[in-house]
């Protein structure tokens, strides 16, 4: 369950938060496939409660009404079409699976597919679920439960969301049927939402009943779905991420927290010399890594001081470090812009999601940020693909916030997060030649649109990153020799 089964040579996935299936299919063909992205985390594809009383917030999708594949992102046919088209261009689909709970209690009770429910009776006829399928007696998780009481965190409701009992054979069957249907349609894996709120022993039963990935979609025979479990563990709680790593991969929330701190000068970059488990992070193969996610970029979940697209220079620095360093399986966030932290995606007056437009410079419009289309970001995805499994070598730092390192003989990266310029002759480990910096520009024909770096016969090059430059990173690799 820990292998994403990316197409050969691919390494990185992106969360296309609240995108529509038709738009994702197009994005696979016109951008993600050609640019070497490995996969996409999609928003939950199953029917959710429509919450007009809060103007259709993004979080309505975390309130399941049924497992029918119909949401604001599209219907079942559009979903199937997306998976097929993305797999055809080597881009995998990972489903955000909401299996811990159903909806909260609301006055509105119609889902995106027209299903209704009777909340007072715990009755979801479209699944169907009834009272016996939920944890009993009814209780709600309180903030202090996280520190003391694992049983309450797992058996009580998360924010009043009706808490399914995964020990119930019927519940297990409904969940497994849902996930297996998606596997048959060609998905490559799942994010398990709120995994911390379910018992590991129950999750194991569910995972073990999942089918192998569909060979008709290009997966090797016997391939198990990639599973990464959302467990927020910043330390000091009753539930540990280590209870979940024996089952499958886990979201490593300490990763983005520490890199956000370092790239906002709360910590010196030089300490990143031993980045990885020595920082208290999970084993590399167990960790799904990211800077921000859809929760903490807006103060939900383990929010607080996480870098996002709203601080672009520092954010691009942290993302570049994530992609340049071999630790973990990286996931990029691709957002819609927001001021109101509850606001849903760009939508029209009827609540239909408005598609991103694509500008002539390849960036997005219509309210979509599309961080994955920022040159400094997608070119570091290509960097990661190029350097492969090579090790970090020739670490250099100035004793503070300037660092540089090689990835074997395939790539070199430098960072300047000081108030003064970086101007040093550094070992790049690359063969002699001229390389295009992939941060300040790209290779266009035989020349560089940004900085050129001339590597001498000794592998050294003069590396310059001014403190007032647009970006704090310089990166060169074998794929971008000029
Ligand atoms: C909505 C409304 C609620 C309403 C509810 C029911 O907002 O007012 O009561 O409907 O009708 C999302 C939104 C929720 C939304 C929900 C359903 O975020 O606001 O509720 O959809 O529409 C916990 C969970 C974690 C969860 C996170 C948000 O452990 O699994 O809360 N994330 C996922 C999704 C998320 C989604 C759901 C789950 C539900 O990614 O989008 O919710 O499907 C501690 C614990 C964490 C805990 C946080 C927040 O964290 O460790 O496990 O996350 O508290 O309660 C420091 C600490 C850190 C601590 C943090 C916050 O950082 O170090 O450990 O402070 O206290």
C-alpha cells in the first residue's frame, strides 16, 4: 500500500482541490502528462450534502450523503472518462476517501445527486446506512480528548459528523464496495480522510479486502492501491502516526510545519543538512509530504504559520527544497484564491464550479491559483524526475541561511534566504558545460531565458542569488544543458 505506482520516471502528485473532472482530464493531456507529473489527488467524488445555508463552502464535500459518484465536480461518466484519459498520458488518480463519517445535522438534507437523509434517525437510504451502522452511545470529540483519550477520538464524532462504526460488517462492505468500484475504474489509490478517527485494526480489514489495481489501465499485475492516511501528529497526543505506518503511508504534517518555519527564518536553513528521520520525521517510504494542504492553508486542521501561495517567495523556496531533497513522496497543493476561509471554489449563482481559464503565459485565471503551473514549481518537478534516486552530496552552507547541495551527478540546487547576496564558487558535481537555471527561466532552443550557469572542468561554478531577486533559489540539472 506504500507504492504510488507512478509511471516510470515520475515522482510527484498535485492536489487539484475542487477541480471538475472534465477540467482535470484536459489538464492531464495539455499539461500534467507532458510535464511529467505522477498523479493527482482529487476532491471527494462521492455525493455530498448541499449546504446553501453557508453558501456552498468547500467543506460540504466532507459530508457524505452516499457513495454515488455525483458531485459539483461531475458525474460517474465524467469521472470514468477523467481516469481513463489521465492514465493514458501516465498521470494517476488518487481519491480522497471519506469513510470515517457521513454528514452533520442540518436543516437542508439534499445531496449533490438528489439523495435525501433523515439525520435524526441516522438514516442514509441511498447507501443504505441506519442507526446500527454508527458508533453508540452518541458523543462528540472535545479538544482535550486528543491529548488523553484515543477511544473518544475514534468512537465519538469529529465536529458533529455522524461517526460510522467500521467494526460493523455492513459498514465494511459498503466502504469496500465503494473503493473497489473506484479501483475497477482505474484509480491508483486513496487518501484516507480522518484516518486518526478510525481504529487501525478496522482499517486493516478494509485495506486487505481491496482489489488489485486494474491492469487494463496500465498497472502491473498484483499491484496494490497506494494508501496515504490523514493522521495529524505533531506530537504529544494519545494517537500516534506510528499506529498507522504498519498499514500504509501517512501524511507527514511535521514536514510542512518545519520547512515553513525554516523558510520564514524561524530556523536556519543550514540545519536542514540532516533533513529526514533525524528531525523526527517518519521513514521516507512511509511519508506523504507537502508544505500546505487544503485545511492548513486556511487555518483548519493543524493550521498555523504554514506557508502558502500567499507568501510566494518563501513558499516557492520551501517547495523547491521539498522537490530537490529525496525525502518522502511529495504532493503539491493547487488552490483557488480565497479571503474567506470557508468560501467554496469559484462558482456561478447556481453553485456550479467555474472552470479555470488558461492565460497565454500558462498561468490560470477565473480565481484559480494553479501553483502547479508556476514555472518555479513545475520545473522542480522535472528536476526531481531527472535526479531520480541519487543521494544528497556536497552539502554547503554559509553557517546560516544560504545552502547548496548536489543530487549525485544529475542536479544541483542553491538557496539564499539571507538579507545579503549569495555569490560563491560552489561544487555542482555536474559535467562541464552551460546549464539553464530552471527557477529564473528555462531552456528555449539553445539558450536560457533566465540565468546561465557555466560549470568548469572541476565541476565548480559561480553561483549568484541576489537577496532582492524575485526568487531565492537556483537549480540546474542534466535535463537542461544549453
Ligand atoms: C463543518 C463545520 C463544522 C460543523 C461540521 C458538521 O465547519 O462547524 O460542526 O461541518 O456539520 C472539513 C472542515 C470542517 C467541516 C468538515 C465537514 O475542516 O470544518 O466541518 O469538513 O464539512 C481534525 C481531524 C482531521 C480533519 C481536521 C479538519 O483529525 O482529520 O480536523 N481533517 C479532515 C479533512 C477536512 C475535513 C475532515 C477531515 C472531515 O482534511 O477538510 O473537515 O471530513 C488537533 C488534532 C487534529 C484535528 C485538529 C482540528 O490539531 O490533532 O487531529 O484535526 O485538532 O480539530 C495545533 C496542534 C494540532 C491540533 C491543532 C488544532 O496545531 O499541534 O495537533 O493545533 O487544534
